[in-house]
């Protein structure tokens, strides 16, 4: 869980470097929907 991707997922943020300014709320929604397991 100490990896960059792990921390981004834990915070509900984009992992692949998407623009987060003004899109964080949308990214969190997408992460919640795309969460696997």
C-alpha cells in the first residue's frame, strides 16, 4: 500500500496522471465505480 498507485487509489484520485484540477470529484466517482475486488 506504500506504492504511488496504492496511495492515489486510497485517496480516490486518478492514477495515470490525469488533470486533477476541477476533476477530482469526477475522478473519485469513477474510482468508486471502477474499484475491483
